[in-house]
């Protein structure tokens, strides 16, 4: 084993830094790379909603949470929709959980991801997405920003569909990229 491999395997700070960078990138992508406005100024189609669960599976559950939480905060600041109680408590935590739970349930370092796991990943993304959408919709309705039923519908389209399709579709190629970069046995956080 080379010195570089030992450093990567033994450095638990690396996945944290990568999760923070991925979180900022997620927020920027959500703010500027989502051309389809479902409800202008409130809800856009987050085609990159798969990033927190993907980061969670690749780098660990805490990394997935960091990615989702930071992504949500960065997006709201850039989009001009930052509401402290909603963004920092409900939206941030619930979006963070979309990265945490898949990362907790799937660890490609312990068990390689197979076709059956891809279906399970899609189901987990669906369930965690439904819980997230319900909580965020309730928060938006409670704050008088958007009606609960409409928020459920539009947030479901916005977040669940990309997570359901993107995460299982991209997890195997992402694992290959990490292995190709010599990061296949990285410490998860």
C-alpha cells in the first residue's frame, strides 16, 4: 500500500471536507441550474436533488446530512428564500436526512451495491423523500407561504422524482469514479 493510499484511508477529515464542498455545490446547482420553475420564486424542479443521498451512500451518513443541510441553506440564500425558522430547522434538517438515511442503510465499502440494492435505494429515496416533502410542506403551510396540498404535489415533483431516478442511476458510476481516483476505500463519515 502506498503512502497516498494510507493517508486517504486514515484521514477522516477528507469526507467531511468533500461533504461540505458537495453541499455548497448542491446549493449552487439548485439555485442556478434548475431551469424549470414549477412555482416561480418558490419551487423549481431540483434536477440535482439526488446529490445528498448519493453523497450519503458514497461518503457516509453524516456526510450525506452535511451535504443536504448545507445545500438547502446555500440554495435558500442564493435564491432569496431564506427564512430562519424554516430553512435552518425544518428544510435543512429534512433535506439533510435525505442524505443521512440512505448513507446509513447502504455502505458500498462493506457490501458492494448490486441490482437489488439499486431498487432498495430507489425505495429508500422514495420513503425519505415523502417524509421530507410532508414536513417541509407542513412548515410552508404553517408559515403561510404555500398551501400544504399544493406544496406536497410540487415538492414531490421537485425533489422525489430526481432522487428516485438519479440516485440509483448514478451510484454505480460514482463508485467507479471514486475507485478510479484511488478513493474506493476512503473512510466514511
